[in-house]
C-alpha cells in the first residue's frame, strides 16, 4: 500500500499543489464534500498551520475582525471551509499584495459555486486552482484498496472516508446524500422543497450515461424546465454530476448536440438507484451505464490531478446512432474509447470505433476498447484494455 509517513494514501495532486504554491500566493483546493481536500492540504504542507472556518469561534473571528485574523495567521496557513467567510478573501488579497510572497495560504472549500465567486472577485491572477475528486483508479491501486470485482467497484465508489473508516456503502452514501441535501444545498440556494430536490437527484441517477432530456426530467419531477436548469447547475457546481459535451467535429455528418449526464462517483449514483448489494448491481439494467460512468469519470480525475481545469473529454454521436463513448484530446492527439461492462470481448465492440475512424482518419493506435474482462489484448484494429 502506497502511503506517506502519516499513513495517508498518496494523492496524485500533491505534487501539483506543491508546485503551484511556489508560483502563487494562494492555492485553492475545491471539490465535493469528503473528497479529501483537507487531508491533501495537510499532507502536502505539513509545516503550515491549519484553521477551519467551520469552527464557530474561528468564523466569528474572521468575520468580525479580519485584520486581526490575518495578523494571527499572516503566512503559511491552511484555511479550511473558506467559503464560510467569503469577505475574508478581499483582506487576504490586500495582505498578500503587501507582503508579495508565494504559497502564503492554502484555501479549501466544498462548494465550487460559492467559493469561486469569491475567488474570482478577490483573488484573480493570484491563485492556483485545483479540483480534487474522490480517489482515482490509480490512487486506489497504488493504495491497495481497489476492489477486485467490477460490481464492488461500482457499488463502493471512490470516496476516501468509506475506505479509511471501513464504512459500508449502504451506510455511507445515504448519510452523505442527506448531509448534502440538508446542509450544502441550503447554503448554495434557497430550495424550499428538499424532498422534491432529492427526487430530482434520483431521477438524474436513473439517467446516468444517457443523453440529457430536460423536458423528461421536468415532467417526471413535476418542475419547470428552468428549474431543471437551475438544479442541474447546483449539482454541477457541487461536484455531484457532470455533463459530457458532444464532440463538435461532424465530419460531414449530422451530430447529436445534447450532452450526456454522469455522476462523479458511481457509489453515490448506485445508492440513489437503491442498489445495495453486488448481486443487485450485477443484474441491474444500468450496470453498463455505471461502468461507462466510472471510466469516463476517471479520465476527468486524471486531468484534474494534473491541474487541468477543463478536461479535454467529449463523446461523438451522429443522428443515425453511430457513437463513440469517449473522445480524449491530449495536445493535438485524439483517442477514442468504446466502453463496455461485459467480461467477454465481442467483435461488435469495435463497430463504433471503426466507423468513427473512417471519417476522422484515426490510426489503430488511437482506438481503444475498455471492457469489464480481465485480459487486455493488442489487436490490429484497436487496443483492448481492462479497468483493473
């Protein structure tokens, strides 16, 4: 198990966080609740003091006497839950400009929308920004905690606390959802009917890996389409879901222009779908969608871990239904991925890739199948890879 000296599983983002602290006075680490932001900050900056604005006394100090707060914590400080006192950032900005140092403050917060509004207003040009998601596949493999079976991977998800404390996913995720809805959603926006919002969350989970149909969501939840837009924005800003955009290159074909809906964590989606066991997962009608979700989300995690704020991921689908699940761009190179949960490889897995390559001119080295089996294959048409 790859750990640091304090027993914490190493996060890939640690190296990037340290590098940014040598270039900017502020490093902001944001992401979903319990993704490990504070743990990462303490691990990457062990000689920094830590103060949490979740603590009511600290929060009152920062709100009522920001200059006194900064005098107490003038440098090399991790400020956790910084979104609790957004007004503090203006004072921190003035202080950092006066001092002129780098790596002065590491700021963490769970809610991107609130935090980024304050950051954009006060710290523009002075901040290195990082998005930390739950564990990536590589982090879990290096830490020796990646489940063996595909069903366990999908059911457990990747939130660190679940593995650190040995919590069952059937206990962890319902509590996580309740905390998110009852606490975080109220802080983001005043939603009066939290029960309807929870239903909306479950309806989104039932559409994992599918083209987004806002009218269908509105009808099934009993809300308006503008409310769907608003609630999707909340889920995106708090790192519950993401919308995968369709590729814009049409190669003289009519393309689908609707994004696909995914969750950042399959364990959370599985809980919303009321999947409680690996046996249920194995036969669930959305198992393939969840597997696709897990693979796509891992690409985003890997880019975030490198400090890439806008991952270069999309999907390709034309009006006739020909589709490639994932297009990933790295510099000028494009790679296409077909994602299948089946444990046995089938020649039909290559159909979408071959179709796309005819128009894109992609070489076989750019074509990949990721499937749920155990045997990678170096085929002439495409590489066949496993998610293990």
